[in-house]
C-alpha cells in the first residue's frame, strides 16, 4: 500500500536515530493519521531476509506515531531472534509497517485466509500472532501451526482463534 502517511519514514528515522545517537525521536503529531490508536508491527528485512519484527496486538501507546517509534526501535534492538542492528546495516535494510485492524473472534477455520487475515491464537496467557500475506505461508494450517509454536501452544491443546486485517506500508 502506498505510504501517503509517512509511517515507513517515521519507522526508519526512529531506527536510524536510535542506532546512531541512542536517542528516541519525538513523534510528529501534526498529521491526523498519526493521532489514532492501533496495534502496530514493524518489520525489518536485510537482503530480503527477516532481520527483526516486533509489534503490539493492541495499542500500548497514546497514538500510532508513538506505537511505530517504540516498535521500530524494539525491532532493531530487542528482537530475541537477532543481534542488535548495527550502524553499517542502516543503508541495507528495508522497513515495513503493519497497522492492525480490529480483531474478530472466530470459531471456524473457514473464516481464515492467510493472504487476507492475520491470526491470533490464545490459551490462557499464551498468545501467538502471525501477520497475513507472508512469504511461504500458503495455508491456514501452516499459519496456525506457526502462531501456536510462537505461543508455546501444543497442537493437541485447545485454544481460541481471532483474525484481523492489516494495512501494510513498505519502503519503495
């Protein structure tokens, strides 16, 4: 989706400024699109490979701008799967921002489509989320299996399901 709001630029600038200066940037609040609240995921790729991805299912900050800044910095520095991003990598990364729509509880797997909907699996305090339209995720079963694995939910356990749509903004 075309990033007419500047979400990707904000995420990249938050990453760049934190890596280079160890400072958090101030959020721009002059645009109406930044003042709403939503869950946000920021994904960093380097050479086409995942390099960091952190997000929030529900908004944790006062607005989308703060959510993007927090999650961008976390994706670059706190994703436990990767070492912290280094200065020399900044010109080699691509950033995308997913703004999550409202989640809808579902009872039937027929209501899922991994190209159109993200999925949330939950059992007590264990929650796993997988964004929609990810490379290599071509079936509902695979999408749910990965989300369950992320949550530490075993296949034979019962869990609740929810779906959500995203607006994805990617660097050109």
